[in-house]
């Protein structure tokens, strides 16, 4: 399995292309749809779905263009599905960045359940990791986890946004992510990858 990171948009959100020899999953296509499509063409595998860790604007800006291009489903937490077209909840309507426009995307076809999935011969488990936002989820694969804006290298996600909650986020990380094997790679929504062991031992929010 191959993981390709693409930094998208003005705040360098991480979009991940997770592929094997049969198919490809797109996680959090934040912006720069044309560059993402170009990279998918280079990889040479057919996308089967878009997965969203949460629905803040910097993680969903390219969703609709990519969905229409490939005619593939979008999976999202049911707690945030309505946020896709709500500019105040997905934060695109706050006017914090002059170059960010209100994002209107269609509701997702599929709402995640917290369970194991098999898409394009790739097996993964969806676990709830709320705290950054109420519907935040992480995707656990065989030897890595995509953590969205829950856990970063040396930090955690913001909790001062709508539905954010610091204690909930700390509990999410401790109960859903830290029990994973030490060597598990962690691919966050911003910044560089890390490991479960490194964060458990050194992350200042837990030490």
C-alpha cells in the first residue's frame, strides 16, 4: 500500500492518496483539485471513494470537483454531513482568509458508521476522534492511521472552533489512537507524519 501526501491550499492541509495495485482512496481533498487529479493520473489507479476526517473548509474545498470528475461516493460522519453546505459550520464563511470563498458541496452519499470497511480491496476501520469537531474521525489501516486534525506531530488539533472540546479531544486520542502499536505511523491533517510511540512519549499535551 502506498501513501502519497499532497499539501493543499493556503494553510497546507494534507490530502492523502492511499493506493494499492487495484484502487485508490482520496482522503480530505482540501483544495487544488486539478493538482490532485494530475497526481492520481500519475499513480495510475482508479479512485473508488473520497473519505473525510471532518468537514472544515480546508479539508473539503476540492471534494465536489473531484467527486464529479470521477463519479465516486463521499463518506463523512453523519454528525457533520450537513456542514458540507453550511459555511458557518465548515468555517468557509467566517471571512478569515481573503482568498477563501464559501464552499458549497452536495451532501455525501454515505455516512460513516464506526466500523470496518473494505473499499477497493483496502481494509480500514473508522473510529470516532471528536474534540476538534464533533464528527471528527480517524482511519486505521494495517500499520498506519490517518488522524485528521485530532493528533499532530508534537501537538493536537484546535478546540476553540464550533463543537470543539479539549477534554473530549484528549480522551479521543488516549482511547482511540494511543492503544495502537508503537510503530504505527500517524498521518495528520497538517504537518509531518509521526508515530504513535513518539506522540505517546513526547507530545506535550500528554507529558
